[in-house]
C-alpha cells in the first residue's frame, strides 16, 4: 500500500504544480487584458475630452457668427474684439463658463494677408461692382474642465455688406 500511496503523492505534487503554473499563466493573461482595456478606456476618455474642447471652441465661433449677422443687420461694421473701447456685454457673451467646460473668443479682426486688409472690399461680378464684403478672422478657445484639455479654432468668415441693385 505504501508503494501506491507514494505514486499518488507524486501525482498530487505534479497536479498541484501544474495547477499553479496554469494559475500564473491565466493571471498573466488577465493582467494583460486588464491593462489593455484600461489603456483603451483612458484613450477613449482623452479623445472625448478633446472632442468636448473642440465643440466648446466651435460654440464660441457660432456665437461670433450670430453676433456678426445681428450687427450687420443693424448696419454696424465695427466688430473687432477685443474692442477698442470697453464693451462688457460683448465680453460676457464671448467668455462663457459651463459646468464641464468653457469657451472664449480670443480675437475677431479683419483678415489681413500680404499687407492687404480684407475689409470693405469691392465685390465684382463680371467686372461690375455688385457690393462690398468683409472677411473676419476669428480665433476661439475651448476648454474641457475635467482634464484641462484645450482646443483653439481659427476661422475666416466672409460677410457681404450690401448688394447694389441696378
């Protein structure tokens, strides 16, 4: 009987060792999977915060577009921001904080390229003047508060001032 018990004890040791090795291998796979999924989740969260910051910057641009359209309808064409003169109303509208982020309008100014300023430029069609236009360069800034990720947006907005009717 002792000989048979000795063989079983040897098997028990082998099975215990095999079980331990399998446990370690599965633990390694489990940890690798956990790290991989955590990294993926972190990347997804960071990307969502970048998208949120970009959307806040886009919201600021939309605010500027609405303001420009309203001011042009009232025949006001002096829309530079920051303004030459104080304008608390515009500053409040252009700098808004939300629960999960904020947007700011950095600048609104006539577009300039190569020393040429695109402000009150003649609009021609087949050599005939049909009105004037302005091109505004707008720079906005969006922030996602959870991570502090920021986005800056620069855009050009072309506005036709008037149309001459013949």
